[in-house]
């Protein structure tokens, strides 16, 4: 199932190294509960996904509570190498805001995990200065220079990690760069980025939480809407939980994804509950 989860992508070498270190430390009895710095890293299969795990996210780590997980954002297959993919946090129980970007790539993710705890739990690239200052007061370690222990030191040395000089500036810069890439905003806050080879007039399908999707309304939209607009629909419908137990609509969307050349995403949607 792991190969189906990753689809056309290779498992990043960095993730393989993290998992190898996790297994080594576990065998040496250094990980009391099996987690590495609070997370369980794994090459996960399709069965690990939740209703609001975006179709273009590949999970790779989780804290083991409330279904929260972190994953690579593939931008519907546009990312060439998962080493350079944005990292998102998915909180399945947070129905209003289930998905946030938390790091520019997996190396930054490791830096935040190791040098700025608990940034990955409480920050994302929409953080305001006011909220950041409040968090920094509550968690002084988040700014860097946190207390070291043996596992943290091994992790930092293995991957040659250094604290970020200014974590708020990091997230502000990341947010500004992301906004430049987005061509259609979506309910989950991630947005849809533009394909370099194509432009279109973007339009949105009006979706509301707890409504029942009607195939008779969706079919005309997919017949007339451009590529990015269809992707935005898919993001919104899933983020709002509107595809759950709607087999007719889901089957139609699986077929549409295949027609759009998104076989990996079609496979993920077809295996969702």
C-alpha cells in the first residue's frame, strides 16, 4: 500500500534516513515510547489517510493523537521531488481549519522539530505577529536554543541542523511566497497553484458545509471549468467533508481525476472512506 500512497514519487532519502535513525535508536532503547522527538515516522499506506487529508498530500509522520499527521504537499503532482515539497499539518478533528502549511520542505520541518519545539504543533504560515509573541511567551524554547537531550543531539548532529535566525520572519516569508504561487484560493487555505503551461479564467463552485452534493450540478461545472478551478473544487469538497458516503459523486470525481492525468489522486480518492 505504501507504493500506492506515493504513486509516481520515490520515497525521499531524507525520510528514509529519519526512519533508519528512529529504528536504530529504538533498538538501542533510547526511545521510551517509540517516537522520535514526539513523532512517529513511517512510509505509510493509503489506509492511513483521513477524510480531510488532501488528495495531493502524502502522510509521513504523526504524533499519535487525534489523527493528526504531517505530509508532503505534491501540488497535484506538480512537485518534482518530495525533498522540496511543502509540509502540511492535517488535524482531522478541526473541521473549520483542518490543513495548514508548517514548513517549506522536509529539512525545514526537521529544523523546526528539533530546534524550535513545539512550533510544528502551534504555528503555521498564517501565524500573526500577535499570536507568535503570545506563543513565544508561553513556550520560550520555540525561539531556539531549547534544552538538549541525547536523542535531540543525535538528531541534530546526524542532519547538521541549525536553529532558524527568526522563526516569525521564516513563516512570513513562506506565506508571502506561497501567496504569489496561488491562482485559486480554497477552503483549506492551501490554494491551487498555476501550471506553467496554461492560464485560465478561474471560477468557484459554491459549496457549503453539510450540504449534499448533487451530481447533476457537478457535471456541468466540470464540463466548463478550467483545470485549476476543478482542482479547487476537489480541495473544497474534501476539506468540507462533502465526499464522505457519497459514492455516486466520488465515482464521478475519480473518473475526472483520471481524465485530468491525476491517477495517483484518483487512487487515493477511491480508497477514502
